[in-house]
C-alpha cells in the first residue's frame, strides 16, 4: 500500500472513538438518557447509597450539577432517593 493511501493510526483511533460516542448517544437517546447520566447509573450500580456530594466528587462535577442530574433521573424513574 502506498503512503498516500494510509491514514495515521492516531486519526483512525480518533475516528473510531468519535463514531462510538455518536452510536452510544443514539442508543441512550432511545432510553431518554444522555451519556453523563449513563455514567452516573454505572457509578451508582457499583456504589449504591452515596450522598450527592460523594457522587459529585467521584464524577468530578459540582454538587449542584450532581443534584440537577439526579433530579432529572429521578423524574424518569431511573434512580430513587433514600434517607
């Protein structure tokens, strides 16, 4: 294969990652979720019962952002708060 027809590995990997993210977004949209919400669900499946501040710290977002995401997901019945 000649050099003019090869694509640098970095560009190929970037394209694969972008396409994978796009496909994940499409699949999540069917469920009414966004990628960040899926990350939260995975985290909660492994660390159930955490406070908002602990979730925010783990996901590296502000406590206010964590509260907003959790409220949205609670409204969709994906999570529930417990005392």
